[in-house]
C-alpha cells in the first residue's frame, strides 16, 4: 500500500508560512524581484523544509532538526548597531568593511569611502527600491535541483549588498562582508549578496558570520557571484556563528573563461549549519581551487554540500575538505563533480578527509562523480579515521606530551586547508583561531 | 630497392610545419643514425613512420619495400616489419608484460599468416631474449611499464623488438634517461639485433650512444629535413662543432 | 557494506566501463556503527570511458560513526588514451585488440577473483560488448 501521505506541517513550517504571508504584504518593490520572491515562496510552501528523503539533504534532516522558526528580525536599532561595532572577527586586517546587522545593511558601520575606480557598492534594499539595473542579475544562477534554503532566502529577499567591479578594476584591499547577529532573543535573518566581477577584474573578498552564543538565532544567507572572463578572485569565508545558532548559506558562482578562483571556507560555529556551494565553470581554461576546514565539537552538525559543475572544456578544479570532529559532532561533506558533455580535458580532483577525535563523533562523506566526457581526468578520495597512533608515538618518544602532540597533529591536519590562503594576515588569523580551538579542547 | 624510401616528406602538426622535405633511403643490413637538436623533427619523423595519429602529411612519400607506408594502419605497419622503440614507453596498468608480449607476437604472426606460437615455445623464446638483455623474468610479471625504471622501460622496448623480429627498427632517443651502465646493456641488445636482413635507424641527440652502436651512415637533421649525411666521422664532427653550424645551413 | 562488528574489514573494487552511448553508475554505502571499533574499509571505484557519448557516475556514501574506523575511498575516471592505443598498435595489435588488452588490464583486479571458467566467460563477454566501439 502506498497511500498518498499529505505531510503534516511542522511548527517551524507553519511559522515560516505565516512569515511568508506577512512578508508578502510588507515587501513591495520592483517587479522582477517581487516575482522571484513569490516564485520561491510558492515552491517553499509546496515542498516545506527538506528532510532525509531529499537526496541533497540526506544527512541534514532540517525538518526534524529545525524545531521552530524564529520571527523575522526587525531593522537594527541604535543599541544593536552599537553592539555590532566590536564584532569584526578579523580586527587586525585592513579591509573595506561592509556590515550587515541581523540581515540589514548598516552604512554607518561600513566603509564606503574612497571606493577604488570601477568599484560599486550598493545596499540591496536601496537598489531594489530604486529598481537599479544590477538587481536584474539576482536569481540569474539557477541550480539544477531545487534547494529549500535558497528558496527561503529568496522568499524573504529584502536587503543585503551588491558589489560590482568593472572590467579591469581591482580591489586595493580585501572587501570584508560581516554578517553580525546581535540581541538576546532569537531572530531569523535573510541576507542576500550579489558580486559581479567584470572581465579581467581582480578581487579579494572575505565573508564572515558572527553572533552571540546561547541565542538560537537563525541566519540564512545567499551569495551570487558572477566572475567575468580572465578575472581573479580570492574568497575567504569564516563561519563563526554563536554556538546555538542555525546557519544556512548558499554560494552560487558562475565562472567565465580563464578565471583564477580560490575559495577557502572555514566552519567553526553554529549548532546546525549547512553551506551549499555551486561552482559552475562556464568558460574554458578556468582554474578553481577550494580548500575547506571544519572544526566541530560538542553536538555541532555541519554540512558542506558542493557541486562543481564543469560545463566548459579545459578547466581544472581542486577541492579539499578537512574536518576535525570532536565530542559528539557530526561533519558532513557531499561533493559532486559534474563534467558535462563536451567539457573535454577537464581535470578535477576532490578529496575529503575527516579526523575523528572522539568516539561519539561522526563523519559522513558522499563524494560523487558524474562524467559525460571521455577525455577527462577526474577523481576523488575520501578518508576518515582517528589520529595516527604511530605518529603520536613518535612525538611521545621524543618527549612531547600527548595533548601537545595531538594539537600539533590536528593543527597540521586542518592547516593543510588554511595554509593555501594567499593573504598572510588572514591565513595567520585563521591558523590562530584553529590553534585556540585546540587549546579550548583542553 | 631500398627497404625504406622517404622522399620530400612534409608534415604538419597543430597547424605547424614540422617536417620540411625530408629525404632518406635505408637499405637492408644498414644502421643509420639521425642526429639533430631538440625540435628538429626527429621524433615526429619516427612517429610518422609508425603512423601515430595527429600528424598531417602535406606532401612527399614514404615507401616500405616499395609499398606506400603512409596508407597503412599502425598495426599493419608493425606486421610488415616496422618497429618503433618509443622514447616514452606507455604504461598499461593491469596487463602483465608477459601477456602483452604474447598478444603482440601472436597478433603480428597472425597478420603475417604464420601460426600462433605455443605457450611453452613462447616462454622459451622470451627467456632466451630476456637473458641477453639482463631482463629478470620477475619484471615480465609486472604490468607493462608500470613502475619500471627508465632503464627497465628501454630494455623492455628492445626486448619487444627482439621478439617481433622487425625488418626495420627505429629507436627514438633510446639513450635518453639512461645512465652509462644501462646504456651499455641497451646498446648491446641492439647490436645483437644487427643483421644482414634488418635495418636500424637510431635517433639520438648525443653522440655517446653511437660509441656503442656504431652506425654505417650518419644524418644530421635540422629544421625538419636532413641537411647532411656522411660516415660515423660526421657524428664526431658534430660533437665538436655543435648543431649551430648545421642549423644555419638549413 | 555495513560494519557492526569489531575489527571487521571490507574491500570494494568496482570497475565500470562505459562505451558508445552507455552510462555506468556505482552507488555504494560503507558504514561503521558506533560499536564497530577498528572497522576498516577500502573502496576503489574506477570508471573507464570509451567514446565521448558515454557517462560514468559514482555515488558513494561513507558513514563513520566511530573514531577507530578507518575508511579509504578512491575513485578515478579515465579513458583509453590515443597514445596507449598507438603504442599497442605499433606492436601489431589491431585497434580492437588494443582496446581489449587495455580493458582486460582495467578489470583484472575483479576478474582474477573469479573462478577460472567465469573469468574466461566474463572476458569473452567484455570482448563481445565492446565490439565495434572503436574505429
């Protein structure tokens, strides 16, 4: 018997549906975006929160894990803005700070002065209100499969940021997008970013996420990135949300020809997080690198889901995912390499390695290949295991205490994903974060 | 009739002209050496003789025992008795060298209308030829060229030449990547294959191989054609003067 | 491959060949439960593509629920390169024989585990199904 079961909406789904209703009345702006929002809302209302029977969410049953939906965050008041002032996770690094507080862009905390030639930075809410032509690019990158987190972000699309770099333009210092959550009561935030790099543009972007511990806030962000031909982009991402937060993030990238692209995500925060990445190689001869580090403990659950879509010939991609899993944490990596028909001479390699530091930690890996061209070199490797006892013994035999030996080994394990960051300051700051994490491990 | 008669051969690859009117005549029983600087077209010439895809013949001819060589598929050329010892022998994972050798020997025999060789006869045949090349039978149990050292790969090439008994053996930079001891073993193997019924073309960049395999005729190649031919003394002259003088002449 | 017992070891070797317009999918689960300490798995999943209308898909699920489990997974895709075919043909093998030699080498790890009669049959089957896939 296969009776048609109408899923009962969970409290979280009911709350989200109600919030969508309210938002429909409240947000009203230029037509294309309203239409996009409505379409996403309809898909979400139809399919609800994803659960383990949705292949892409197999290991992150959001319907079961997300008990309730927090109310939509109100625009930040003066106190909230004041509180956000000190939340830069990279205070020592010279960068152009663009600050979003609870999903709202705050110009007074942001550095919008003396913009480099060819650089445009627009608060998304204002651009939408004015019907700025760049807003037409929002929603242009469509993943192959429907994704609930992205649909929710789009359904509540209202504020965020647009960064556009013209042809040949260059950022003098990194642009740092800081997503801060402030306040004592849990709120839901939906921030959207759009980054457009013209041909031969060069950019360095940092995106970071911070918020208070113990407040079960829910942050959903999405970033769309268009990299023009011959452009170069270094992208570093730090997810250091508060320890009880829910973090859902989507990165969609459409990459042109002969682009040099590097992405370094570091995941440390949130109780439950999911980072979904689509890298679409749409032009020939592009080189993409991703090196991710995950440091999880307690009952943290972090899911990195990556699709590398080789749609053009002669591109190379390298993906490395490293997870150190302590306590009863769960680290998930789903990585899919697609080589489309005709994407000959693709050279794609993916590796995921998990280090299980406790008996209660769990590592789930799903590296996939989907190949439709024959003259390609593709491969993936996945390993999981504990610290190498023979290596530990070597340290012990040299008189290095066990804890210190473990710390050194773990640091070098996750360090492999961090040490390829080109920016010295960022690399050192992230290494230090990893080292502090290890100290706290005790 | 010459065994190999190449006339005004012109070849392009990737839109670039590589052979530029090459002439060469090789008779049975002769050993020829072709010397030339990098990029002069030596390896291309050997590939074109063996029929490697990717080269466009834009003019000229190559005849083997009077037959149009360029019209034949690579395996037909092998069956006719043309053997190329590769500069970079390919690795074939999972296929033992022994299996590969037997398959090749039998394929060539079949095409020549000869009976397949029985396994015991084949083993005897391989053992005899391998011993001459100081090839350990253990090596033949490993997959073709997988994990072989440079010397092992080159000895394996010469072993294959010995087994396939070609009329013309073309050795493409067989000395590259070999130390002096390995070079001597390989040269010794080649010398054993010298015969009145066989011709050999040795392609090399350096004179040192020719101390061990003494050629009857030496050719100097530059810019896609043979610019000078002479006796073994030409190799010595080349060693002294360098290629620059010949390149200018080309 | 579900590991429930202590110190259990498993090995998966999958060799998929896709020629002409065929598609080949590997889907496999390797899991070690909490109490399956010392579990080990090695998975090797290779695909060989012949021609440019075929597809290869690899979908492994690897779930480690205890720290002493050691899992290793490797997957590659490759094609029969022009250079390798040429090398074999230079030694007198026809294009089809050359493909057969390379394919047999590719599946060797699997075929050599089979009883002789099956291995011979399997080899013939491979030869038949690859007929006409080149040239």
